[in-house]
């Protein structure tokens, strides 16, 4: 009887909406895409690297002048920044001589050394998810530091980017 109750409880839990690899790629591409759209709306030419393995995630240009390079992490609250990944971020960003930024979604430890390498940090405050994925986590009551990709989310991110650009124009890296 207890086996029957256990299997019924498991059946009630929502199924993950896709393969883990598809989820990771989709979520990984979402924030760089949003940032690319915002920077384009602000009049910059943007190059987004969706390879998620080589080079920086985003480059923004004014004319032919590269203004900003960014590494972008659309992670959940359970994610951890390893030393290896941090070193890779620093290495990727330090290939460029312009404004460098790490844009990340949730509080991370192990950020030491980034600002010393003239890399600005922008914390969004929550992971951004497509509606389907958000609903999956909502059904599991796992939406702490997660939100849906929406107009209000994009306005919030836009305000953070505008603040960053304003700080850069004042000479604060």
C-alpha cells in the first residue's frame, strides 16, 4: 500500500518540460538575447555569441568602436561559480580593452578578483525564465529568485543597464 501512495505522489509532480540540455541552452540564451535587444534599442550595434563555450557572450559597439564586452550568467540560486569558470570569465573579458562586465542573475560567492581585473559586476537579482519553465518551477514551489521573461522584467534589466552605462560615462568602471 505504501508503494502505491508513493508512486501516486510522484505522478502528481510536474514533469520537467524538456530535456536538461534543451533547458540549459534555452535559459542560457535568454538573458544575452534580452540584453542584446536592450542595447540595440539604446542605439548600439550588438553581437551576441550563443555558443556558450568560446569567447565573450556579448559585445556592444558604437559605430566601429567596441564599448562593452560582457559575460552573462542566467543561473538559479543553487548555482555556484567555480574557480575554473571564474578564471575563464576573467581571461575572456581581459582579451578586450574596453568596458568589461559580468552580468549575473542571482547572488554568487567567489567573485573576488573580478573587480580587481576592472570587470564591473551587475546583479539582476533573479533568474529569467520562459513562461513554460517558470510555470514548471511554480508548480514545484521553486520560484525563489526566479521570474518570467516579461515587459516589467525587461524594464528592470534596462534600468540596470542604463545605470551601468551612466556609470561608465562618468569614468567609473
